[in-house]
C-alpha cells in the first residue's frame, strides 16, 4: 500500500510511509557520515511538486532543504538538534498534506 500523504527514504534503504515526528527523528538520528548520509521526504507520486531532505554535514550538523515549487518556496538551513529538525519538518509536512 502506498503512502497516503508522503514517504521518507534514507540512503541505506529505510522507508517509512507517512512518518510521524518520532519516525522522522529516528530516521535523522540514524544518519551518519559513511553509508547513510541523507533522508528524503516527498509525496508518493511521479514528479512530486515538493520535497524535503536532511543530510549529514562533514563538519557536524545537518543541512535541511525544503522545496515546494507550487508555493514557490525553497530554503536551506543548517541545524544540529535532531529534535528541532523532526518537529520543524513535521509542521512543514503537515501544511503540504492539507
């Protein structure tokens, strides 16, 4: 069964349909600098209008990219707290699911 709203896929193959804030936290917390460096969240469809990604930075922290072509949004931020990243992403994703 496909995701109702969106899916999260990490470099190491982890996949979660409609991830909760806790699931996002776990996916981000599992990232590392060798074999699991990013996670991408996007609608479960061809040619999605938006996506978010979180990638591990070599010097510590995470780069978060959020892009929504329909709303003409594109921002890139660097954060260190996985709690804050998961919460912010959950709120951003909720706005896309409505």
